[in-house]
C-alpha cells in the first residue's frame, strides 16, 4: 500500500507507532454514547459541531446549544445557524460512505451559511492565504490551478486506505494525516478546518465503527487550539515547501481525544 499513496506521506509512521499511547484499542472500546442522547439528538455530534465551530471563532457555548438542539429553546438564528449546519453535515456523514462525492455534499451542508450557493461543495478558483489576527500571512495554500490535481491524489489515497486492513494505531495515524493534508491543500473558499476535522472522524468511523463518533477530538483541538495551530503551522509557510516530517506533534494529538 505504501508505494501506492500519492500525497499522504508515510515518513513518520514508524516514529508515530513508537510514540503513540499504549492501550489505544482498550480506550476506544470503552467509548459509549452519552445518556442524554436520544433518537433525535446526539450529544457527541453537538460537542463536535460546537467545538469545531469555536475553533473557527464562533461565539457558541455547548450548554446553550444543547438547550437549543435537544429542548427547542430559541436563540438568535445568528447564534446557532452555522453550528446547525455542521451538525447536519456530521449527521449526514454517519449514514453515508466516505467518498469524494459525499465529502462535497457534506461541505454543501456545513457551508450553507458560510458561502454563496455556487461555492458550496466546489473547489476554490482563487488564491488562498491564511492570515493571523494581526494581518500577517500565516500560510499560503495550494495554487488554485493545482487544487483539483492535489485533491485527485488525496481521494486516490483515501480510497486506498479505506480498502486496506490496518491496526487501530495506523488508523489513527492516517486519520490525522488525512486531516493535515486536507487542511494544507485548503480546497474550499471556506469551511476547510471544519471539513478536515469531520473527514478525520469520518475516516475513523469507516475503519473502526460507530464508536468513533463518540471521540471528542474537536473539543480536545479547541482546548489545545494554540498547540493545534502551532503544530499545523510548523510544516512551513507555503504549500510547495511543506515539510511533513515536522508533523509528528500534530499527529500525536488525536489519540489524546479518547484518554
């Protein structure tokens, strides 16, 4: 399989397997649905949607969102609508295969209040710069002329990984690498981080089963958001010169979401 991968690097796999926490499988098997969840409400989908949105600067609190989503308490639509969209995308992912087409459909759902309709689920055609809060350029993403080519490689590798049996440690490694490569390509005009975190968990669920949806990875990334961004930033300033050999600190974050 390693020789077949076109864009997801394997250089750190050995170091990752040596550094990954022990007992990952036992911790994963111990995951359970929250008692507060019902047939029409998922606590952990709410956690994922709220904290993935908070990473992007949304002013939403989990307690308020649960009151809105489970008990129907009304808040200002501006307070909940983007989180509702992301909740819908996670709900869609739970019952659909992880494919190129379905990732685009999930992006349509999560970007309903982020982008104009003609940009939802469509690759960007403009240059993309990620800026810091003080206006400095933090990252220069893939050229718009190369997005489709890079995503074609990404989806080739994704299918290859989905078709390959592997240990739970390798599943976590590749889930994190999928997250990292996706966000570095930055294929959409907006919603890239939300999509990357969703696809990461979607991959875990496809490989390991529905317990993966109970992992509070988005909450962990939010609580560690300074390290989260620092570890992503460590690979370099521009897409053509990214050094994925510096990605181990980022890759080792995901397992801590279940310990």
